[in-house]
């Protein structure tokens, strides 16, 4: 038979541990919420300053969705913005000593199996990539694509 769980007595070690866990969870959630907001702001600021003639005119500040850091994988907070047609922008700041903005355009692969990431250094990179994508309807084409089932894109999950 299973025994019904009775709440721990006030002041007991288990009650104290439950309170500590609840407080720690709340603190972690507040940190994650702040990281999300900072990631969204950093992304919007980056495209506003580094892409004034392109992305800053097309992507609204509210389009960004922030994500907190992943402590286990040492991944910094990041933000994404959907551009339409399955294309996404991903922004983060490097964790190394230079703390530079990293903006990546994620393009659906022509085979439909995943996404092809393209690191954007500046507006010139973006404009060149958009020119190439216009001819493919916004789909990434494999490098050395031979029409086979082999896809080197990041799997869509």
C-alpha cells in the first residue's frame, strides 16, 4: 500500500529544505527572466547600430524572444527573431574576453531536413546572403549539393 504524504511539521529539517528549495527556484527564475530581457535588448541594440539600413528597418524591437544562459553547456543568453518564410535571426554575445555580438541567420535547407546557419559580420554580408537567397526562394542550398539524401544542415527538431 502507498502511504499518503503528510506535510512536514513546521520547523522540521524537511520543511526547512522545502522552503530553501522554493526560494532557490524563485531566485533562479528571476535571474533567467532578467537574462531573457537583457538578451532581447542586446539583440535589438545590435541590429539598430550595426544594421541601420537593413535589419533595424525590418525587425521590430519587440520581435525578439530571449533565452537564458545554459549553465551546463556554458552557453550565453541569446535571442531569436522570426523573419517569415522559416528564416530566423539568432543573436548572442560571445563569452570570451572580447564580448562581441554574434548574429546568425538561420535559413531553411532546400531539402527540408534542417537549417543552414550563416554568420553575419555586417550589412554587406547580409545583403550578399539575401541576394543569394532571393534566387532560391529563401532556402539554403547545400554546398557541393549533388541531389543526394545527404544534408549537412543543422537538423530541424
